[in-house]
């Protein structure tokens, strides 16, 4: 079985069967190696393993067969040479920065980033002499904005694609070209799309980061992350994880392996539901605007069609009446989970201006396009009619006013 040439397999098959190594127990499902260390037949073998002269497990901070299986399968799905798994999405980004940057280097990032990513860059990396500059949210769509902001010190360009919660896209190919002309690397946080919907490496990006906590687990159980890319970069990042210790727990890796098995199927269902809900919202009289790149009304719908297999499951929409109106819709739901999390089978709803983007100043929020009337829904896998009914309660009441 383990001798199969998996390279001919589709991503769906690779996610389920690639690199399976069946033990003498003849188990059907990939086993969970819940062990921190490994033993050797002799002192000489231990020496060979520790020195790296002979391949094999040494210590689970950096070698664990369950974690390694998750890494290999995710690398195969992203089309990357190597993957390094980490304890969270944030530690994936931290390990990437520690591995590839030094004092004096600069990161050029989209300003439409996950809040903790901005916090990591600003509060911690800057402390060690790494400079962060941000492209305004309204300009990230324009590759020339990246080209004119890049400097000789820029080592990394960093973006989420599409952005949260307004689904702004960057043209990955064009921004990668900008990076490469200046000897910099393009990093894409692919957590909203997963490799099922978007393969940034194939589009020209150098590195992909993931919060596996979201769709890869998909069922709200575990925190974890990963970095995928070329071996030369991944070796540096592997050494950070090996030395500094933000490693993924084998148990969480095992959950993520189970998550990858159904990822294609789940993403397809998430996207179908989201596309239908976005259309329904756009037609609702209480909704002023819908941000979903699968809608023909989205300014980058054509780019989205070129870059993505489907359009994801996160929808932003605005109601008239600001915070009060948005909160009334959120508080009228009975089934949806009021939470900032996403990538779960359970549909979640949140008010970005006072939660995920609550730390921004008023000015920063307006610059980021986060209106007080904006609501974000991450569409789950409950029945679509039940999701609509839950949202209709508050929306219909607004429309009747
Ligand atoms: C959640 C998230 C992260 C951070 O991941 P954790 O697993 O929570 O550490 C990073 N980027 C994006 C886009 C996210 O949604």
C-alpha cells in the first residue's frame, strides 16, 4: 500500500490515502501515535538517529509520525514540497517570521488581516527590529500599490485571500511577480479557501500558511496550524519549531487528518450553501449590500472566477441603521452561533465592528470598510432553509419598519 505512486491521484484520493503506512497491526485507519519519545535497539542506533545520519524519530517536538502524516497530506493538497505543522495558525505565522526574517527586514502586508496577525507583527516582531508596513484595504486589489510600496528591505509580502469580512481579493500572480522582482516572498494565508478552493503556490505564491483550526478541522474541535512551501524555506521554519517548540499535538494532527478526508466534500457543501444564501440576502429588502466574491455584483467576481474553484463560505452584508439594526438581526437569531469563529459545520454570525475589528480606531475601521451595519456570517452545513429562517426573523422585522 505504501508503495503506491500517489502522484497520479486526485486531491480527494490523496487526502484519504496518500502516504498511508500500515503497521503490523493491519489497521485500516491511520493510527494515532500518542508518544513523546522513541526508543532504540542500541546506543549506536540512538547516535545515528540523533545525529541525523539515519532517518527516524527522535523526539515528538519535531518528529511524530501522526504529525508527519498530516504534514505530508496537506503539502500534497497544496502542491508544496514540504509542510511544517504548528500548534496554532498564529504560531505558523510566528515560526515563518522567526525562520525567514531578521532585524532590519520589512514585511509589507495587506491591512485587511486577521487581528492577531496584525498584533503579532506590530507588538512583537517590531520589538525585534522588523518593520511592518500596510497597504490600505482599498488598495490591496491593485498590484501597483504593492509595487510602489515595496522597498529593498522588504522580505515578505503577506495577504489573506480573500480578505475577511469584505472578500477583497489580491491578484496572486501579479503580486507574486512584484515580490519576485524585488527578491521578496509572497505569503498567502489560505485559511478561508483551503487548498480545495485555491492553490496559491500554483498561482505563484511562495508560502502558504493555515489555521487548521478553521475548515481543515471543520468541526470546531482543535487548534493548529501549518506552513507549506519550498524545502529551502521550510527547513528554516522546521528548525524554529524543532528548537522553539510551537509544535502540533499528535492528537490534534490526527483530528486534522480526519478533517482532510472530508475537506473537499465539506467545502463543496459550504460553498453551495453560501452562494445560495448570498443571493437570498442580496434580494432581501433589509439588506443594503452583500460582500461575497461569488456574486456577479462583487467588483472582483471575474478575478475570483479565475483564482478560486468556488467562492468560500464567509459572507459580509450590510443592513441600514448601523449598529442597532445589525445587532437586532444578530440577536433575533435562535440557531446561529453568535461567535467570531468560522470554518465550522455550525453557522456563525458576528458584528465585525465590535468583535473581530473592535480594536481598530474609528478611523482605521472606516478605512478598512467595516461599517457599523456590517454583519458577517460563516455559513455552516445545517439545512439552508433553517439558516435563512433564522436570519429572516431579524431582517423581516427591519424591512417592516
Ligand atoms: C483564525 C485565523 C488565524 C489564526 O489561527 P489560530 O489557529 O486561531 O491561531 C490566522 N489567520 C486567519 C485568516 C484566521 O482566520
